[in-house]
């Protein structure tokens, strides 16, 4: 099964300096597993000890938390070729602070701690790549915390809309998820998102329906 994903592994940051044949030779030593998860499956529970570095081979996973009202907030979403657990594996605080959930059908390579330690000892390039991943994860987490804790609902929504406007190249933004999922990813409740969209429509900033959000004159946004 892993043979189908060797090309994907070769395009990850961790294995960028290795050929496909070199990756296969390394993995032939064992110390890993590949697992498939259906959408909605909890891959790692909050407070579970991190015992592996996980590489997403296909699909996506979400980092989620339950708030005091029992609502699910999606803190971040990771896609194919991205890595989970790099900042926890060798930490003295090695428990997952949040749930890791399959955001879609997903295939994950679990590289166990002893295997990673051996790779780092034998391959300097791998060790430096892992350190780089850990450092970047810390910066991403810092940015995410700032986004959720310091910015208003409107600011978070505006950032998302402008990012999608630039990505899609159109004022008519096609939503690739439900509004409930969008609210989760922006770290807010579905009702809060609905109220803000309604206010912005009343102010003439946008129009929306079930699958699209249409931006009005961009100059009116104060950007």
C-alpha cells in the first residue's frame, strides 16, 4: 500500500533530499504503519500521548476543540504532504492539546518515535528538515492564536474572503464547504457567522446564497 504513495513522500519537506528508491530502502527497516480513516474519525484524542510523526498521504485532517457550549471549533486544517506531531514527539509535553480528526477520507503514514530518532541519527538532511518543520509549526500556531484570540468575527471573515478573492480571481467566491464548516474553520459559531454575513449584506458589502458569497465594490471595504 505504501508503494502507491512513495512519490508523495518524496515531495514532502522531510524527504525532499531523498530519491524514491532511498525512501523505500529506509522504510524497509520498519517502524511505521499506514492507516486509512473515514471522515469524522478521531485520529488522536486530546491529551493522548504523541507516539508518532504523521504524514498525510491523501485527504485532510482538522485540529479541533470543543468549547464550553459543546460546539466544535476547527483550529487548523492540514492536507496531503503536510506533517502532524513534529512539535510534540520529542517534547516533555508530548500530549496532543487538541483533537486530530479526519476532515475527509484520509490516508496517514505514522512514523514511530524510535524510527524518527534513527533517521535523524543516520541522515543529517532529515534532521535539519525536521527542525525546520518544528520551527515553522511554532510560527503557524502563534499566528493562528493571534487570529482567533485578537481579531473580531468580521476581521476573520474579511481575511478569509480576500484570500479566496485573490485565489479564485473573482468577486463571486465559490464556497467549497458548508457555512457550518466555514464557521468552524474561522473559530466561531455558525450563528455568529450568519449574523455577521447578514450585517455585511445590509451594509451593502456583499451578497450571498447557499454556495457563493459575492463581494461588492472592494473600495468600500476600507482595504
